[in-house]
């Protein structure tokens, strides 16, 4: 009985080792891509507000509308 389980145990251990090796290689690729992205984000300028925009956004209304008096329609001329 033990001799039949031995090849399966050996194959299982090889698959575990192969999965570990492939995971390490994939992790190195991901780490390298993260380093490249980090470098690119560091050297690119960030968006800054234009001088004409004043540098900040105000949420307060700049012009307050007041209700106007009711406008009556112009009388039409009848003949």
C-alpha cells in the first residue's frame, strides 16, 4: 500500500515546489512594475491650478439672484 501512495506524494510535492517558484517569479515581475509606476509618478508634474483660477475653488455663490417684480404683459393694441 505504501508504494502506491509514494508516487502521488512525490508528484504533489513537485507541484507545490513548482507553484512556489512560479509565484516568486510573478511577484518579482509585479514588484518591478510597481517600481516603474512609482518612478513615473514621481517624475511627472502634478496638475496645479492656473493663476487665473485663483488657486482655490469657492463653493459660496458669487451672485445671489433676487426675485424680481412680476412682469405684466404689454397691452395689445386693438382696433
